C-alpha cells in the first residue's frame, strides 16, 4: 500500500483554495514524491506529484519571485 504523509495544509486567502502538501512513497518503490492537492470550491481537486529535484527548483523560483514582494507587503503592514 502507498504511504501518504501530510506535510502542510493551508488556505489561499485570495481564491479560497485549500492546499495540502503530502509526501508519497509508492509501494512499488522509487523516489518519494511531493504531492500537491489543491481543492477548489466544492469537490474539484487538482493533484500532481513532483520529484525532489523539480520541487527544489520550483521552490527556489517561487522564493525569487516572492521575497522582494513579501518584503514590501511586510513594510506596508508595519506602517498601519
């Protein structure tokens, strides 16, 4: 039986999607995968599995985009 372990679960406040990150280890073996489960309104799901190399690349690219923008958001919230 495949082993699935929840890593993190959170909600996107702008689209109200529920996002869950899971580690999946397949019974047949192979590389553990990062599963992204995005639940849209109602019962619609988007699910895909990402290998560790792709997950690292994706995370690095997201951080390059987010860090300067998140810093500006932090400053704006501090001014309130």
